[in-house]
């Protein structure tokens, strides 16, 4: 690394911190701090979704997988490709709840005890993921810089930066800095490709030295079978609904549509840049053959490519982009964990009559303190991948009660608790059976996950059916909110927000078991117009992305 690289890296940290502080100057209320008063435009929502959902270890892992087994391993990152159109359908759930955290939604649906159980999971989710992201970026930067920068030093520098502007500006600072940092993440994903193609004589040169199956979009060499892909898809669609930051991803826009666009098409941008990560893996696979080099770890491929292809200035830009990929997620998580603690613990059990200024102060302090716990975790973590697997798998188990409770009115707290207990127990029993080892986190494989989810959903359904339902009055209020436009500018004649079916905004997934009723099909294409059009556009985008990837592989 040259002096210019250090100047760019630390200059970026300083600049983004000052920008976040400048944005934060208008934060006066807890709602502004936690939700940005739900005023973000669709383009800010897209940047927030893309930035929060993209971490520095992702291009490293993807490039390493392609380096070893070829382009078809893109489905390890594209595992959520086939569920992305469903984001359009589920995004309004969070805004119509009129809540600040998913823990509050769970409490509204199932009662206080389930809200507490979920909130404990959510705090752990944020702490573990922030810690893993910080350490993941630290390892990447250490390798890319030739071990000139200490991983722990990177953790502390990144933490200081995002904590300062997130503490001051909350979700407003996090969202706007996410948008800015998104451009650096895109640069990170594409930077090595043109330089690498020049070194290996383009696609023609790569195809001369690499096996044919390296240029296939789907094959057995990748280790992804149809069953595995189906289970990854199930993990994605159920798990994403219960991830605790989803409420800021979907419910903080100035309209329901901005939330839909942000979550759906911000995620599509991530699917697009994944193609860049995969191409980087192909380039480095050809480059090491050309240079007669052997990498002891496939996940060194990205760092090796950075070291060999980037000159002074570009190296610093790459490191700044890696920092951006993780700070964008960590800043959002810090605000969300503060909101979760304040709304679900402090306001509920410590000070129920707290003034808004007190809530704002508590949100800042709790977010800061819990984020410091993530730093301690980051400094001690050895395996980044395991930390992510742990939280994502358990999010799917929590997702049974969240998604099930939205689409099935008869679901109750007993079924919800049974689904958590049965799915987690099955996860450990089946994994122990196959591995004969008892550990906290197992390598994700489709069969144990299939048993866990299958029995979890079965317990959710059967126990709910065999026990008394939730109070009808409470459920009527909950589902009435789901049927009304949350962004309506005027109230209806009954003093409530207008019914969504009157404006074409009724939700396809709401009360799914009731679709056999004739009334659900009345005026169908108008009632569900927003869902149907956006869902179709989502699938069109999926098709175009797959076609783009296939077309690139035909070059040369």
C-alpha cells in the first residue's frame, strides 16, 4: 500500500462520518431517530435495502466459491433470487402494523410473552451479525492490504465511524449514508473485472485454461441440487420476514410503494452485483493458472486479485468500498437495536410513561452499548460464516410464527410457541443424528433444515387448532390495520384510513386460507392491482438477471 491508499481509506472514514453528522442535525424526536418519521423516498429506501443487505464477506465468499467450482456457485448468493418478488407482497405488512419494531408486531399478534421471546432473539441477531460483519471486513482488508493493517484496528476504526453518526442521527443518518455507500459497494463488485480480463486475455483466454463447467449457470459441480435450492428458498422467504431490521427496510418510506420498491428492487441490485463477484472468481481462477500460483484458501481469491491487479490509489478505494459495505449495515443495525431495546424492554418494563425525549436518549444509549457488545464479539470471533448461519437459521424458525400469523387468522400464541420449540429441537436432534456431534452451530444442510421447518409448521398448525383462539376483538384490530392503507392522506367517512381494496392495494397474502371463498375473487384484478403489477415486474427482473448472467457466459 502507498500513502495515497491510506489517505483514501481514512479520508473516506472521516468524510462519511462528517456527512452522517451533517444529516443528523434535524433529529429531535424518537420517531425521527428510529423511523425517520417514515418520510424516505423510494431511492433512499433502495440504497438502504441494498447497503444493509450487502456485507464485505459476501464478494469474498462468492469469488472463492466460483474460483473452486465455477460460475454455477452463484446460487449460494442467489439463494434469495427466487423469493425477491415476494418482497413486494410482504413489505406493506410492516408499515400497516404502525409499529417501530417487529417485537411489537409479535406482541400485538400473540401477546407479551412471545414478544419478549422474539425480542431476545432480535438482540442476539443484531449483536452476532454486527460482530461477524465487522470481523469479516477486517479480515478482507487485512488480506487485501498485505497484512499492513491490523484486523482489530479496522474493527475499531469502522465502529468509531458508524457509531458517531448513528448515535447522533439515527435512521436518517444511517439511510442517507447507506445510499452514498451503495455506490462504493457497486464499485467494489466491478472494479477487478476489466483489469483482470485484460490480464487473462478476456473470456477467450479464460475458456482456454478453465474447465467448461466453470461457465455453466447451473450444474452438479456447484453442489447446489434442486432440493437444496428449494430449501434455501424456503429458508429465505420464511426467515426474511422475521429478521428484525425488516421493519426499517419496508416501513420507513413516505408511502407503501416506496417501501415495496426499496426492499424489492434494492435487493435486485444486490442480485446484479453478485454477477460481478462471480466473474471476479473466474478471472482470478484463470489468473493464478497464468501466474503458476497456488492459493492455500479459495477465499483468498478476492484478496489475491486485489493485490495483483490494483495499483496505488485503487487499493485504497477498494478498501474504502469494503468498509462501506459493512458500515452501511452496522449503522442500520445500531439504530434498530436501540429501537428494539427502548420500545420492547425499557418502555414496557422500566418506564411506561417515559417522555419522548427520554425515549430518544435511551434509544441512543442502548444502541451504543449493545453495539459495543458486538465489537467485543467481533474481536473474539474466529469463524465469520458460522455466526451468520446461526442467526439466519434461527430467523427462519421465528419466521414460522410471523408469516404464519399474518396469513392465517386462527394462529395463536400456543401454536407460535410450539413452532419455535419444535423447530429448534428438531434442528439439534437431526443434526446430531447425522453428525454424531453436539455443537451450537452446525453447517447448514438441506435435510435437517427441511425436517425442522416441516415439523415446526406442523406444530404451529396443529397446536393452534387444538387450543383456544386469540381474543376476537384483538384480532379484529390487528387485521383491520392490515386491510387499510397506511399512507392515505385523508381518513374515510368512518374516521379510519380507507380500506386498501378501494384503491387497488389489498394484499394477496393476507388471510391466504380464505382464498377458496367466492368473496375473495370479487373484483380481483382491481383489488390486488398493486400487488399483481409489482409481483409481475419482480419476476420479469429475475428473468432478465438470469438471462444477463447466461449471456455473459456465452462471450468468447
